[in-house]
C-alpha cells in the first residue's frame, strides 16, 4: 500500500529556512517520480519541485529555483524539500506526490494530473 505523509511545516519569518519531509511506504522513494506542490488560500495547487527516477534529475518552478532543494533520502525512505530564504509568498499547504512511470523513464513530472498518490499536506506560513 502506498502512503505519503508530510511533516516539517510551521510558522517562520521571512528569510528563515525550513525542511519538509515526506515519509513513504510501499517502496516509493526509489521507484517513482516524485514532486512537491503547494496550494495557497484561494489559489489552485501549483508545482514547486520535482525529482525523476534513477538519475534523480530535478526541476523547479522559477519562483523557488535557487532557494529550494528537492532530494530523496534512500536510507530513511523520505522525499525532502529544503527551503531557504523563505518569503511570505511561499505561504501555502505543501503536498508531496508520487507518480508511476515506465521502466527506464527518468522524466520529471510537473503536472498534478500525472501524479497517482498524494499526501495530506503540511502548512508552511512565512511572516514578513
């Protein structure tokens, strides 16, 4: 059974750092494309960062590139998101997601429609 559980959210000040972690089951972390999305109040869920299978290639939306780092922790079976230089506009519920892929497919996935599994989300609030 596939299960994703996010943790690490909280209330921080602008400029602070925070690390989100997504605990996984079902052998996901090494076998699925994965990503982080976020949803601010009154807005649609949007892509933040993604990591592909096998070679762990990464991709970021422009607003977080250079500040956020997505990574897999194979020892802990987690997907992590290191967030630095946080801004008030980063305030949102952050979700991790996993997508099945064909063997050998290493593409990153940025569309919500292509993800098969989702966590329940963790709130990140950045005060100015």
